[in-house]
């Protein structure tokens, strides 16, 4: 092929160059064309052939096909076909050069050559100057993946992205160098090396204000919430300079003035002064203006609400200091979805298309008059309500929890409440529940709502663990929290079990060396499917074995002696509408059989026989915590329960006073003789008295009669961001109808430790109080038969706690939050000993991890400041470690 200096048809930055080049070629080979060929009018040829040169990794036929040129087609030279091909190839950004050459002309046929220069392909990326765990994030953010074509813009964009990324983090001197080198391991590939030098964070040495007379420097510096000058004692807020935070703080500065009546305040200038490589000074010049006051505030356009009703919500009176921030929040507070403001007042009553705008109508001297102009719009009703994303949970389970139904008035409050109810189910990620307002039609007054949901794991392998009672207490169970009983015989529904109807089915085994518990629980939250009536069925079996301490102080378990509890419980709980629809009223009927086999402890003095407990529990609770049940941000949870048995002694002919008197006499005689009689006569007398005591005790507690009152309250207060304060108060009391019978030896309160072990042992309730060993705050008594000090169990307790929580992550795979706590509580034998201020105190820190498959995992480190109730204990309890697995949130 014969080439000339000007015989290329090449697209560079000059778009006319291909035409000029072809024109010169044609003139060279056929000078006669100079008379009748112009730039605007090319000559028609038949494409005789097209070859592609310069290829390294692409197939020639693929490139030919992509050009769209076919041998035998007519083309104009110069013309649009050639220009379009070159543009098309350039648009792929795969080539660094595209050239079209003329090779020869045979009659009306022209032969062309397409020469391309491929861009190199990225083979690997090495990044220095950042932590290894950050490398993958940088590669993903910059799209530096293997096979990516290396272009000048890719390198420039990567460099700019990294420099800006670290500048936003306070590394204002960050520098990034990017180099590429040929990689001989593959064809036309290059490796890339990125060197990141973040340098030191640039700190703020000083912040200087100019022009402020009304507000002090201290007040203005406080307004800069994210921009602080460096101080040795400030460790909770860094003094690094971040431009985005500083811009936000300048807005906060103006808001600070606006809150105090200076509506005309503005920032005249903000100057960034570089002191050295690591320090800067900030100089902010402000103009404060005059102080203003609210004048008349008139409402215009309102017909749904009276001026008086609107003024009550607005809460601003004539003569008050002008506060632009407050006025804005009382019109529409964007920081709280359930805020008490005028916009929510209308939107909660069906007026979605309402608009409310405060307008200054006059500003005389220092007084500003306002008109609150209201366009109420047409009353809005819900048209379609849909849900998406529920792959496992059936639609009816979701729709029955929604407070938004087709045909209802639009209410923002109902949407917020629906989000809470869906989050409380535990089937969906509460952080990703997103209502989408669709198809708003102001003329028809209708709107659609679509709830987008993300399923989270609802079945759990339950594991609990903790140390107490001289050994490890563990629980293993399966809990299916979105079970479907109606599909129990449907083989196709097992994935791995029938799911989707919102029911709960749990099997549980809890055990230690000294006890075992088996339980089965089934719960249906909407019995009958029409009303929120929860049905609950529980079956349980508990075995408690006798224990003794050997000479080395180790626990020796005797499984041939012990007692067992067999229980069944039926419950109904109904959500009610009064006082509000957060309340639930519950009823439960349960029966427990206590069966003894040569077993004695300090609570009851009969080792053989049985006791029966038939009881009814009435409960009232109010739960408004949310939006997530794992990490509530706000709301509260109150629960009051009263448990009763029939007063059998009122209908019995037994003389319980005489029985009790005889028991007291025998007990005193046993104490006088002692657990180790010295003579045969004393030993025989001791055995006879013991047998008689067991018989009388069994007669006294054959049918258990008692009442039990409990209260628990939890409050959740969002302090800053997602820093939440949980406040807790608890109280419990176990009483008797007949003083001659006395308090029953079961159902008592054992305080201290990690709180594990519920529904175990003798029906006792384990009350968590960290910083002390399990049940170590429970009163002790002397067993008259064994002579040992044994736990009596409290008949009354109270407990208070404060807990600060902050989430580290709330992702569906794992929700993690850290906490610190202060706790205080105690247990007492009776009301005469009860002192609500005689508390055992503790403090500590902890961590919680919630994973859908395993439930809640956690660890607490608590320090007990006081002496526990165990005999011989002296000094503070000290540091205790508590492993929490499956405990309450």
C-alpha cells in the first residue's frame, strides 16, 4: 500500500479532518477531480474491501461487524458513513486512536483500511497508604476492576475522588499519585499502583468571630456543633476541619441568631487561614442586625380548624421574641415524623394536599406581623394500599397490622403507626420499612401507598448460657416466630418448616447439672383471624435434683432425689382501644403439679408428696416502644399483672392455725436438738419430728393459695442521634390470704446475676441485677432439718436501672449496640423488712449482638458496690462477667 503524509482519514479533535484527508487523496490520484469535487459533494464508490489493523485483543470480524460497513455497499467519500463509523468507535472508549486509510481505487471500487490503537486493560491494582480492609471499598467505589480500560479520565477521576474523600475526613493535605506499567503476563494489559499519602489531619487552632455584639463568642462557638478548636480535654468531638460540617455549622450559626430574634443576621465572610501543614485558623465575620418580636399572627384560608385551634398548636404569642427556627418547626417539623405541628394537624385529618406558608406582612420598627396562609386542598382518601418484598410472610399477616386501609382518610400518623407495628412483628428489617406515596391526585382527592419490606430471619436456634448455681446454665431450643400451623400437613410448605402466618412455635430445653426444663409453646396472635386476640398454649416439665457440697466445696448432684414440676397454661390477650390502642388486656389460666421425692430445702420442709397450684393471671400492658423491637428509639412499655389462686382455706374444715402452731413447735425442737443428734434417743426423736414436720408441711401446702402482684416499666428516650436512654423500674410482691398458712414456698423472687433461668426450679422468677452472682441478693434461712443456711427466696423485690445504648450497626444480618448501665435493687422476706431505699448498687458496660438465626448474644461487665446476701460475704461484690444469650432486649 502506498502511503503519503496526508493520506489518512483520521478523527482527532478536528471533526473536518477525515473529509479533508480523503479529498486530498482523491486529488492526488485523479487531478481532474479538482474541477468538479468539493468538500460538500463527495464521490460515490462501491466498497471493495475493508481491513482492520492494530488489533491485539479483539477479533477483526467483530470490529468489521460493529462498523456496519459491508463489502459491496455504496459509500460516499468523503461522506457521512465514514464519519459515523469513526464516531461510533470513539464512543466505545476502548481505543486511544482510530484512523481510516485509503489503500487503492479500482474503477468505481474503493478499498479502505481501519487502523486502531487499543487502550490498555487493567490487570491489577495495588494501593499503598491505606488499611487493607479499606482497599476493597476503594476499588469498588472507583470501579477499578480487572478488565477495565485505562483512560486518562479514569486516572484523573480516581485521583480526584481519593483526594476529595480524605479531605472530607479532615486530611486537607492528602496527596494521591497513580502510575501504570505494562504487565507482560497478558496481552495489552497494565497494572496500576496508587500511592496515598493522607498526611496528618488538619486541626483547628482557633476560631475567631468578628462583628458579634449581641451574642458572645462562647454562645456562637457552641452553635458550631461539628467544628471545634483543639483542646487537650476534648476527646468526644475531634477538632479536625471538614468542609461539609463547617458549611452546616454556618447554617446552625444563623439559626442560633434566628432563635433569639435576629432574623437579619448573616455571615459576611468565613476565612480559612493556614497556620502550618497541620493547623488552621478560622475567622468568621457576622452581621447581627436588629432584634425583632412577633406581632399579630393571623390565619388565612382555614375552614377545617378555627383560629383558636391553630393558635393552640402554633403556640406563639404576640410580643414574644421572634424565633424563626421555632416558627418553622411549628409549621412543619421535618426532624420528627410525629411532631405536633400545623402540617401534621392537617395531614393527620386527611388533608394531604394542604400547604401552609408563613408570610411576613409588615415589619414596623422591631415588630413583625405574620399571615399564616393555608390552602387546605381537597380531603384525601386512600385508594390502593399494597406491600412488596414479603417473600415468606403472607399478605394477610401484614395487612391486619396496617392502620392504613383503602377508603380511609389519609393520615400521616397512621402511616407512622403502621411502620411501628410492622417493625414490632420482628419479621422485617425495621430500618428498611419504607412507605411510598404514589399516584397523588389532588383533583380526585385520592392517593396510593406502597410499603416496601425486607424480610429478616424469623426462625432462631435459641442458645442461652450463663454461670450460676455452681455451674453452667444452658438452653437449646428451636423457635419459629413466623410459623404456619394450617400448613403443618402440607409437605410443599416445609422450607424447612411451614412459615408465613405469624404464629410462634417453640421447643426448648434448659439444663444445668442440678435441673432440667422441657417446654413447648404455641402462640397465635390473631385468634379467628379477625381481631388482635392472642392465644397462647404452654406445656412444661421441670426436674430439680438434690445437691450437696463435698469437702472441697464442690457441688455434688444426687439425681435419685429431687422434685418435678409439670405445668400447662392457656392464655388470651386482646388489644383494646381504651385508654388508647397501645393497651392490651390479658388472661391466663395455668396449673402446676409439684411432685417431691426425698427432697428438702429451706423453702419447704416436706421431702415427699405433692402440691397443686391452679391460678389465674390478669394483666394490663401498654407497649408503644419502637420502631424496632430490637433497638427501640422511643416510646415505653408498661406491664401490670396480678396472679391469684382460689382461697381454698375459706372452704376447708382444717384448723390451719393449729397446724401452723405445731409446725413452729417442731421447728424449734429440731433447732434445739440440732442436725447431728448426740444420743440414740435424740436421733429417734429427731427423725420422728422430721417425719411429722414433713406431713404437716405437705398438708399445709397441698393446695397452694396465694396472690402475686408485679409491675414493670421501661421508658426509651432518644437523646442525641441514636443515643438512647432506657429507664427501668420493677416491683413484685407475693402475698397470702391466710396468715396461718403463710407464704407459699414457690413463685418467689431471686435477685442478682444475668437473669437467666426463667421457668426453672421451683417456679421461681429470676430477676437480673448485674454486678452480682446469680441469685446472690436473695435472703437466706436455716433449714431446721439439715441445719444449713439455704436461700429462702424473696416475697418482695424492687429494682431500678438506667441504661445508655448506642447502635454500632442495625443491618439485617446483625444488629450490634453498646451499652453502659447503672442498676440497683434488692429482695426481702416480707413487708416489715422491706425498705425501697435499701438497694444493692452496680454499674458497668456491655455489648449486644442480635442475629436472626441465633437471637440475642451479649456480654456485660458489672461492678457490684455492695455486699451480697450470701452467708459470710464481706466487702463489695466487685467485678462480675455475665454472658447473655437469648436475654431480653
